[in-house]
């Protein structure tokens, strides 16, 4: 049996093709069902208006293992948004998780003892006439990358320290006046 996974976090960003608004930015937490992640997972089972949580499924009657919930980062205000979230994004997330098991990123011997919470982003502007193939691609790639980073503890503290003054946040640079 591989080492027990208690609490790991990861994130990734994969940008859209041709500025489609289909960027993916999942943030994940993965851990044992009998630990803090499992407790948080169970507590998220209720619903809040505009923030529907869903099991990640590949298709009806095909819930993914390890068990995973997708949680939207922004308030869903239309059925078009809900349909992208519960369709394209859910499918991409499910396929990414299953491929992580197939590829050995997620230990197969722990799939029934782990759970994941995945916060997902869909740009509200992309809801009108979205490129669903690109939305699938970005969410698939970003979810796989976020899971791998979580389970490898990446980036490590030495990388973060080395990049402290080299890499700027894309949304804000304190040095620009």
C-alpha cells in the first residue's frame, strides 16, 4: 500500500486558445475520507443557491473514484452556465481524475479511501457561444496538472523563494504605479 494521503492541495491554470474565455483554474484538495478532507467533503453535500455542488461523474451511474465534488468559484446565474458546469467541465474533470489513476499519479490502492474537492472556474463571459472543445481541453489539462502538483507538493518552498521577486501575479503587480 502506498503512503496514506491526508491533506494535499494543488492548483493549475491552463489558458484558452485564441482568448476564448475558456481558461481553466481548478484548485483541489485531496485526502483520506477519514480525515479533514473527508469531513469537508461531507459538509459540502448541502446546496447553496448559485453554488451547486456536484459529484464528479463520467456518465449517469458512473461516479468517479476517488470520489470528487466540483464546486463553482463564482455564482451561477443561468442555466447555460449550469449546463457547461454539469456537462463539459464535469466530463473533463472526471476524465482527468480517471486518467490520473490509470497513469499512477493517484495511487490505485487508495481510490476508495480518498476524496477530492475541486473548485472550478468558468468565465461568465464564455457562457454565450462557448468553445466547448477548448473548455473541455483546458479543464482536463488543468485538473490533471493540479492533481499531480498536489501529490508532489509542488511548487516546493525552495522554488517559491527563488521566484519571489522574479514572478509577478498576472492580475496585480505591486511594482507598477
